[in-house]
């Protein structure tokens, strides 16, 4: 009997269904890594399902991807499995990121497993979840780097403190943790991401430092050693600072080769010239007339004197009334005299004075006492200290305007001879951005009882002096008294003429700040408007306008009063750089 044609169809469908059912376990195993033929209680199945052994499948809904129904499909999350024997940390290593051993992962799915021995000490400090929370909530990479740097300092301090012969295990552990921290620091500085392994290194160092602290809780001995070492280093620092100050002074006072050549040439010409010509320079009749405008410059620099004289005469409305007194030493007297013989400052009068017998002026105290405690070599110059003996140097004068040799005069100064000084000895500009306590040590009871530490500092470099009032008040004797009391030992610095601040305290009439602008020798931020308005600009500081380290933005104010086409300058290759 012939079968109906439809029966073969049923056989084909049945065979197809059996094939699908047979291959389904293989697909599940390949895709999810789960063997469907494992028993429910099998530990392997429990591990793969991230479920504790013995946990009932009825009480827990299996969600292989850790997401709720309806959510978009996500990738598998990193998991940490923990049993009763140990806690192994699975740390997924991103592509190209280094692990604790310095090995670099080459694929996103590479993992590093920390052994039980490596994690035994860290297990007392918290769980990996706590590490993760700390990594993402306690600040960024910069804060963690600072923490590692602090730990590194402490570890090295303990290494220095722990005796080498004792506690060798602790020393070895400190060395190991120190190397780990240094390695983690290097990796953190190269990468913007802070890895979990670096955080584990921090926690390991915390445990080691805690152990070191328990082993050596009393740090008094170490503190004594550190204090002794600190005092020694501070003394070395003071020595280096003094050497630096001296070298800076040498650099600022050492003349360039061109100026040295000029001084030698002028000195040679002076001694080969006719001595009768030397007398033609000075008009003695004008020099001793007190009603003229007398200026004093204390200097050993030919070009500096030339610029001060030229700028003052060029800015004056009555240059014929000007009398310049240039005070120098015997070494530089021939060169300065010859310069003004070759370049007379007409219509003004100039008088070159040489004064080497300083001991005669300072008869009431030892000159060596004057220099005790002075670290600034500029103050030790005999030429500069002569300024405290103005009434002795110019007994025939009533008033005199003293200019430093590093100033440039831009406006007429004749008004200063007409001001009423109201019984004061000097007039000066106040600098309230500096106070007396910046220059002097007010722990001395003599200073604290006589002066206000918050008083403004006086600017020296352009000062009018009433010599009659000076003589009346005996300020030169006061200067000597301060020297005898050893007050120079209380100087914090030689800058700002601290002794002059004391001598002329409460004996100063104040000028408007536009008369005297300081700082062109050390401050590159002086505004152009202030420079143009100032009557006198002062290159106070170490960067003088005649040396190579001068601030170029200000040098042209000095250069314009010097004729670089002068034959004497040309022969010595003194150029406007």
C-alpha cells in the first residue's frame, strides 16, 4: 500500500528539531562558558555563575550580565571572587597599562592575579571596594602623587633613623616599599590615570610606616639629630649667602674692560700733561660761595661722574650757578680730573677733591668698629662713608645737595634750595613699602625704645642737607656714638643705609615721591610714566647702567647723557650696546 506523500515531511521536521536541540548545549557553552550538564550543586557551576556554593537557584535570579530587564545590553563587569581560604584580586589591565611588576598588558582582556601572600598585609586595611572608593573619591592624580611623595620622605627618614645593624627586616621592608613608591611615582607622572596598583602600593607603604612608628615611637633622639643637622645647614646657607652677596657686589662694582682702559689712559695723560693746566679746572672764587647751588658726588667711576654732571647741567635752568664737588680717592683722582680737563662742564664749576685720611675724620671711634656686622661691601667703601662728615668736608657751605653716582637728573633741581626745611637736617622721599624693621633688628632694647619699627624708610641718593643745622645738632657725633654702641651688629642688611636711617630719624623733611624714583637697577617693572615724570631716576641695585647686566629698557636714559663719539671712549672701544 502506497503511503501518502505528506508523511516524509513530518520525518524531516522531526529530524530538524532534534538537530537544533542537540546543538543548543554547544552554543550555550561556547557563548557563555557554562556547561549546561553540570549539576546545580557543582562548585564549578557556582563559580561561573558568580554564586556561593550551596546557594539555591530558587532564591536568586540568575542575571549573567548584571542588568534589569529592558535595559540596553552591557558588557560583563569585573568581579572579585572571595572564598574562606584567600582573597584573590582580579585587576583588569587596560591596553598598554603597566602592572605592579612593570609588565605591560597587550590586550584589554589580560588580567593580573595578586597572590594570597602579597595581599595578606593589605587585607587588614580594607577591601578592594574600599580601595576603589578611595581612588575615585579622595581627589585626583595630583593629590595621590603628593601623598606618595610624603610617604617617600617619611620612609627615607625612618631608613636613616633605624640602625643598620638592628631590625634588618624592617629596613628591608622600608627599602622595598620605597622602591615601589618611586616606581609608582614615575608611572603616575607619565600617565594622567591613577591605577589601582598604585593605590595598593600606597596602602602597603602605610602599613609599613605604621609598623616603623610602632617600632620607634620615641623620636626625641632623632629630633635632636635633625635639629643639629638643621643648624649646621643654616650656617652653611649663611656662608653661601655672604659669598653670593660679595660676588654680586664684585660683579656690580667691577668695571668693564672699556672703562678700565679709559681710566688707565686718562691717568697716563694726567701725569704726562702740564701741571699748570690742572689748576685751570677749578675756580676757587666760586667754589666757596655759599649762595651758589652746590652739589656733591662721591664716586670712583669716571663715566658715572660724567653722566651725573652732564644730566644735572642739561636739566638746569641756571647752570651757571652750579658748583660740583666730586669726592674720590687718590687712585681715581688723576683719571677723573683729566676727564673734566678734556671735557669741561661749562658753564658750571667743578671741584675734584681727594680724601684718603678717613681716620682723621673718625678720630672719636675706631673705623674697624664701624664695619662690625656689615655684610654689604658697598657700605664698607671709604668714599661712601665720607658722606657722614659733610660739615667737616665743606666747612664754608650752608647747604649742599648730595647725589649718588648712579643717578640721572631729568628736571631742574634749583627749587630745592628755596624750600623751607623747618629746622630739619635733610629732606628725602619716604618709601613706605619698606619699614625700619626690614633693615634693623628691633629685638635690641636700645632700638625698640628709641625708634618706631613701622616707620617708613628714607630714600638716599638725592638728598638736600642743611649743614648749619647738622652742626647745631651734632649729628656727626651721634653717628660716632651709634658706632661705639655696636649698633651695626643689629643690621639686617647694608642696603638702604640703615645707620643713616637712625642718624636722621625725626630730622627729615619729606619730599614728594616724584622727586626721586628708585629701583632702575633691580626692578624691571618700573612704569615708563613714572620714569618720565621723576626729577631724578636712581639705578639703585646691582644692575648698574654701565655694566653688561644692566636692564636694557632703562639704559637709554643713562646713555643719552654720554657722548660715545668722544675720542677717549672710541680709543677704549666703549660703545652704546
